[in-house]
C-alpha cells in the first residue's frame, strides 16, 4: 500500500517549461549557440542537467552557465503556473494522510517564489531542492524520514525520475504533463504511466491505494465508444491538435460517449470542452477499430466514430483544455503530410478520397 509520495516539481506539479526554455535559450545564445525550439529542447534536455550543458556548452564554466540561467529565469518565472489536477491531488494526499516530500532540481529561491503564488509548500512535509542528481539523494531521503521502500511512490515527468525511483527501490509513476515524451518515458519503464495526476488519483482509489489491482480482474473491459471530428473553418482549413497522450502526434478533438448520450451530442460536447468551438453540419465518415495502439499512452480498445463538421463562427477562436498542447489550422492536403496518429491518417485519407470522388462525378 502506498503511504508516502515523493514529488518532482517541474512538469509534475507546476508547468515551468516555457520559463525554463526561455532561460535555457538565453544560456545557449550567450554561449554562441543557436536557440532551440520547444520540440528540440524536449528531445535534448535531460537530468542531471549538467549533461545537457556538457553536450551543448562544454566551453563555458558551469558557474557562468548557472548565473546566466538563474538571472534569466527570475525574469520569466512569472509564467510558471500550477498544472491541472495538481492542487486536487495534493489535497487528496493530505486528506488520506500520505506523507509527502519534494525531490527536485529546482533552485530553493525559485521554489519559494513560486510557492508564494500557489501555496503548494503547505502540502509538502519536507522539500529537498537544489538536487542536481536525484539518485544520489534518494537513499538519504528514505533513511532520514524512515520511509519503507515498498510503501513509497516517486512521481515525475522525466527518465531521470524513473531511474531515481529504481535506484531507491521504490515505486515509480510517470506523468505526461512535463518535459519527456511518451516514448522516452516508456523506455524508462516506470511502474505506471498516467496522463496527469487526476488519473493517478483514480487509479489509487480504484486499487485501494496500490498502483495495480490486488487481484487480477477476471472481467474483460469492453471496447470504449468514442467520437471525433475533422473540423473545417470558413477557409476550408482543418483543425489539428497535438497531445502528449498520442505520442506527441497530431490528431483531432474528440472523446468518450457518456452513457445515455447520443453520438452527435457527445461530439458537440467534446469539441466544445476541448476547443471552445461550436460546430454545425456534422456528417458521419467512417468507424475505426483502435486496439492496443502503441501510439496511445496506455493499452486500450476504442471504437472510433469519425465525422466532419464546420465551425459555426466565421472567425473561430480555439481555446484548448489541458488535454492538448498545441493546435493549427491547415489546408486538407497539407494536414495529411504532418506527423499524424494513425486513426487521423485514415480519416483524412477517407475525406480526401470522398472529395475527389465528388469532383469527378
């Protein structure tokens, strides 16, 4: 049974990636190196962060690199915000009387400043900050606080967090809300991967505070019926969104049908929740089986009902919820050439084929 939880900070409880990217790019440019895009940075950045510097700025003393980084980060950390579900999970831990700790590379001064805004320090029994290599600290934390490894869970967003948990002989959970991609986290082999802390809360409650069911469930979970749509705007561009849970690939908005809900009603609701858009002219295109897709972050069986539709507004304003990280409007032909998840590839191919057949007829 889980009784103790050790949290990472950045990418697990707070979203500081934009501020860290800005500060890191300042370091790179000051060192005579080109700045990185967000995707490049996520691919290259690793912990201990000294490895990142050794690879990209080996000619600059570490003290200078750190001075540049922290000076710039102080100017940009006003952009740091709490992640969705983080506060609720911390309150859940307090209500269930879990002992809570922080193990993070975050500078102690930055931690204090950020906590002035979010108050998360009130939920942490003991923070350990300024830790460059967490593997060198984990045994000390277990020993100092008399934590039993089999009762202790480390939650983080990077391969280094999973390696630290393994080094300490404790449980590990990876969240998709931070720096590493799904592929990177899968390679680290944590005990559990969740989309966010809200999902971890549901897992712990369902399994009576274990990461996995105490007894194998003899029941086979039936396939989940879902809806999704290719949304067109007035310029006949389609909306593409990118999510961590689909391996960072581009796809379409959509989600599960609720019991008693008609499919088109579910589609309107999901699109409104995920994009803020109201749609019209809904047309069914095809149904797909999606069984244990390696692109999706967990093993699942979906029955995908795919549609096309149009924005009601002439100048639509997209507002993404926490499920997606990025969106873009693209011409249909161009959208088919980007890094799509497989179900979206199939849908776009069917829509393009249908349009070509209409032109010929």
